[in-house]
C-alpha cells in the first residue's frame, strides 16, 4: 500500500476513541518514516473524505509526540533570518503574549469595579496591541508563504489557516477595543467579554500556531527546497515588513 494511504488508514484508526496500543505503535513507526508533505496529504485526504478538520485536532498523543520531535529537528535546520525562522520566532512571542493575557484576565476577573490606577489595564492594552500587530506576520504567510505552497499542490492546510486568520482578526480587534474602552463600560460586561475573548483567542490562536509549527511550516520546507526561491520570498517578506515584537538578530 502506498505510504499516504497507510498513514490515512492509521490516522483514521488513531482518531477513534480508545485506540489499541498496537495501533499506537504502528502509528509511531509510520509517522517517523514519513515526511511532513505526506502527512499533510494524508490529513487533506481525511478532510476530503468528510472528516471534520476540527477532529484532526484530537489526533492522539502519539502523533503529537512525533510532531514535536520533527519540530525541533526542522527549527534546528533554519539559519537565523530565514523566512520560516522569523515566523517561528514570532510564534514564540505570540504564545508568550497569550500566557500573559491569561494571567491579566485572571487578575481582572477578581476586580469588582474599574480602577484606573491598576497597571493590569495598561498591560491588557499592550497585549491587545501586540496581538493586533501580528497582522504583518499573517500577511507574510498569506501573501508569500501560502501561494508558494499552493503552487506546489499543497492547498488544504493554507486554506484552513486563512479561514482561521479571518476568524481571529475581528476578535483581536474587539479585545483592543475592550481594553481601550473599559472606563466607559459597565464593569460586569467588560469582565464577561474579556473572559470570553481571552478563552476564545487563547485556545484558537494556540491551536493555529501549533498546526503551523508542526505541519504547515515543515511542509513548506519540504516542498520548497531551493535556496533561490527562499531568498526571493525573503525579499517579498521584507517588503511587507515585520511586527513590533519580531526578534532581531
Ligand atoms: Fe497563520
Ligand atoms: Fe503564523
């Protein structure tokens, strides 16, 4: 059987609750020998067969372990300043903002009324500004990285990533609006909306980053092997520009 077919079969079995240890072992062996492009194709196939992309989130721990191994290996191969190296480093920053957002939210949920002297509000505004400023990161993905992948037949994952950008964008803007408008709002409503947005953006943006880190970017590296294309992509990325939080070298 073709590798992609075998993998599709194993992923399908893994995705059923209570998969047997034998299946897990089969998956571990198979997942180690396939490359990210084949993994993407198998996942694309499942989606085409009608598996809800949301369900692919629940691929079991075996798959996650192997993806994590691959992630470390892929990042280790990237020179500083490579298009993907910069995108990866920006993800690290965004994940850090999300952790801080969780703790600011937790702190503000304990408040009974707005207190302009509380530094947590400044912190919230800064974090929301940073999350909104990640648009340049998404623009480099959508206008430079994804089209190069699509040209090479990888269409499913970029399509899902674009949908997720569109879904998250208004919520990040709303978070900023909330942070800037707290003094003029009923406090209980502020607190409730803050809790909802923090939970939604936190979950979905972490999930989005995880998929890009472990599937999409490694696939890109696999299907775009030549340095000349990456160099040309890099100059298009430079033209779009970077985020206020992009680490410099
Ligand atoms: Fe993205
Ligand atoms: Fe990203």
